[in-house]
C-alpha cells in the first residue's frame, strides 16, 4: 500500500455529570457516519488544544468550554474510507453553560460550502462504545483519575 498522509486531528470528550456529549449528522444516515464526538482537523500552526476548543464550539454551537486535560494521542487508519492516517489528540473538555438534553446545531465551514447540520445530545459515558471510527479509543482514560 502506498504511503498515506498523516493528518492531525483534535477529539473532544465533553463530559457532564457522567454523560458524554455526542452528535449525529442530520443529512447522513447512521450507517454512513454513526454517532460522533466533536472533532476535526488541526490547522497548520494551530495548537491541538486550541483546535479542540474551536471544533467543540463550531460543531455544537456552544461557547463556554475549557480543557480539563489531554488524555493522549492515538493513531487511526481511515482505510478504506480514505487513504489517510490520523494522529488524534484527545482532550477532556468541561462545559460551563447550561444545555438542553438535545439541540440542533450547524457548522458553516467558514462560509465554504453548505453548512453541516447536527443533532447534539448527551449519552451515558458507559455507552461510549457506540462512537464511530475508533473515537472512543481513549474513553477509558476518563476513569483513571487525575492522570
């Protein structure tokens, strides 16, 4: 297999009272994209911590996040979906504003292309195994104490 590019990603485990913030795409089926957490590409020159905060804000429509801690880095091979290796910087985030149990959000992609529509909601942490494409790989670290 030819060399694949490595893409740095920031993944966000937003935790509230034993629940994890997740979303589903409104314009794609579960079979295609599954249940996801806020995540996205780290821009050139951007610190992964800043990328995590930016992605959480963009995808949820919420604003008052803080980084609790970095949980680690994991690699994920996106083949056959895309010939790419992802270096995932995984962060635990806290949210400091009230939310309903479910709400709609959209990401405008800086005005390039149509917005992506999401339904955001909370699931029990122990249901984190439903996350798509290995996004739950470091969830266990949330239970390791103050590592």
